[in-house]
């Protein structure tokens, strides 16, 4: 944009950079686009103040009035040509993300020099002794997520027919008609770009185009490099749960990435068999709990998410049979639910309060802090989440089944309550078993949790500490949480008896 004869590029804030106080969908000036794709801009305070320039603020207002938020038509906007950088960077000297993090004073000098061309006063005070990057919010120790839309576009370039949706946990769920089922995310932290494979629905590749997963990961990583610049350290490929077949290590080696797994699960099942088993599991769940009585959202986020963390076929059959007994006659209805802490059962209330707004993790939920931070950021940017929680209505309140991080952060943000979407199950028969709940402290000898829950999730009666440790390490979802809870409580009781 021409501002008093000087070329000034503007961008629309998407919120993906984690700058919670910067309104999304609005136009803001930037000081060039590095060849890596990284937009040169300051921290939240600098952006909101338009770097002290009334001229920059005035023209941003004009763009907001004339063009507004373009996110609804983003898919129709063509990608920038190679000559675009030269147009954007006229009169500018952009830096890479790593250069700014290493030398923030140089970035400030360039911004001040550019403001002088506009006739504006210098905005930054140069302080060479100041901790690098902190004043501008360019903290190399923070994690910045790659926009989900960029990840989705990278996947569609490899498989044009792919479907992609953002999950509450921050991943992009990519599926195709030929069998690909992949949860993928990416971001930059500590000067390194990381591509993460989540375990939301398992990683199923049976029948998928050969090499598609590798090429999608390559595309996502390349997109991150274009946005953040060439990393200071080798990029990383991480996966929440590795089945132990060496596939992900091979992909990382092929792409020149380091490899790390949150959990490696040794298994005698081959990769193709594993994919087939997960496909069969999803099909079986849909047959046992058919729609329209069971909405697909509830099938996947409640039933499939719980079942896929159970290791043995025997435990899986027993778990699903008990779910069918307790929820077989449930009627599900999507509602706008007025939500306060008091609407929940005593069990759910105790569990929510034990988390202390996300600062405590008594059940050792994986990536708990990151998931709370993500929900908090989304609430700050967009308000109440449109993603439904899942609850069961009982005589003493609503039992929260799915959506713990969302609910905890919403109650923290709206202590007087809020109205949000919820799939509500009517007619569940399990709630009468106990009103004390899983969160009851086993160490006080009163109640070891809701009766029958351990059996539901496939934990043997009178399991040893060794068995519980193995289950906690090799399982996911409710089964993992219950095993970890029992470990914590058993150890607490042992300390009390000493």
C-alpha cells in the first residue's frame, strides 16, 4: 500500500502466532517478508499501537473498512508468485525469524529507520543490554503453531481429494477415501521446526497412495520453513505413540529430520495389520452403536477414542459390552447448554476442581499443559468454542465424558457460566453406581472410585503395581488415566500406612 509515497505491506492477523491480544481478521503493517516466508513484525503491544504511527493506523482502518476479513474467501485467493517478495519488500530490509531472535536491536533499528521515511517518530528505544527478543515477544523459547489452513493446503497438494479439519487439540485431521487417516501439526520452538503426528484416531494408511504420508510431512515441513525461515537446528518429526515398526524413523531419515516418540509401543502386529485392525474397530463400533441413535461425533470422540487405547481383544470386547449395557438405550441430543460448575455431577465437579484451572495434572494426561494453553488461546481469540462437549444426564447432574480441557478453560474464563454446545445423552444407567466419582482420594480409605470403571476400561481386578505401570505406559484415553489414577492412589495409601 502506498503511504505518503512509501511502500507499506499489510497483513491480516489469523491468530495462529499466539498473539492473544491482537484481534484476528484485522489488517496490520509489516516490515517485509523474508525469503523464508517469515513476516517481519513486532510483539503484541507494538502491533496494537501500530508502532506509534498514526499514519500506519489510519491506513489499516481504511483496509478494514474497504476489504475487511478475507478468511471466508481465502480458498479463492491464488498463491503469491515468485515475484511477490520483490513487490512486498520495496523500501524494506526484512530479516529471518532466527536473525531477529538473535539480534532484536537490529530489527528495531530497521523499523525506526522505516518510520522515519513516513515522517513518524522512532518507536523503539535501543537497549543493547536488554534480554534478546523478550521486549518484542520474539521469545525463542516459545512455541508457535503453524496455521491449520497451511497444513490443510499442504496435504491437499499431495492428495487433492483429501478432507482436512482442525481438531480441538490443535492437529489437522487428514482423511481420504482410499484409507488415509492422519493427525498432523507443526510449529517452531527454540529455533527448530517440529512436525508432530498425533494419536487422535490412530494413523491408518491402508490402501493410501504410496508415499503420501511422507510427501504430506515434507509439504508441511517446507511450509513451516517458508513461514519461519531456515531453522537454526535440524527439524524434528515427533509422534505421540509409535507402534514400534520403524516406519516413522524411516520417514524422518528420508526427510533429513531428527526423530522422537513420546511413547514407543512394542507390538507383534505388523503395520498393515494394525491399520486393518483400526479400520475394523471403527466399523465394528459403528455397527454396535449405529446412527442415527449414535451421532458420528459421539461414536468417534467417545467410543472410538476410548476403545483404541485398549490393548487386548478380550479387554476390548468386555469394555464395549459394558458400554453397550450402560449406554445402549441412551438418546443423544445436540443442545445449547447453560454451563456452570454446579450443573455437573459431584464426581465431575471434583475432577474439574482437582485440575485447578489446568495448573495440576493428577491423572497424568499426556500434553496436558499444551492442550490447556491451546484452549485458553482459542477462547481469548474466538470466545466460546463451537466444538461440542459430550455429557450424560443423570439424576444428580451432568457427567462430563469428553471435552475436559475445553470445559476447564471455559469455566476459568467465564466463572459465572456460559452457554455452549453439548451432545447430551439421556438414559445412561451407570450413574447410580457411585456418586463419589473417580476423583475421590483412594488414600483416605473412603472410596476407590466409581465401581466398575476399571473393568470397563480393561484393567484387571487387583492389578499389581507392575501391571498398572505397564497399562499406564502402553494405553491411551480413559484406560491410561484410570491406570495412572490407581497408581497415584495406591502409592498414596502406601505412604499413609508407613
